C-alpha cells in the first residue's frame, strides 16, 4: 500500500512540476519576466509547514485554537 501511495504522490508531483514549467514557458514568451521569476522561485523552494503552537504563562505548549485564543 505504501508503494502505491508513493507512486501516486510522485506522479502528482511530476504533473504539478510539468504544469508549472508550461506556465513559465508561456510567461517567458509573453515577456512577463517578473512573474516568471517569482514562479520559478516558488517551484525551487522547499515546503515549510506553518506551526500554530503557542506557550501559556506557565510554559506549556498550546496547540488547540480555542486554548490559544484564551
């Protein structure tokens, strides 16, 4: 099952990358270099997940949004 899952993710990642490269070529042909370079930069950066954890007054880590709002 894990092999199948990894194969699907690789296929989707490859399709996404190919779509982005088509977009880059299209922008290059339209002479929109600023947008093209931003797109290339986004493709080259690695994914960084966003953390939504905070500490309360005692130093405990809070993960739940309802606890963080208090």
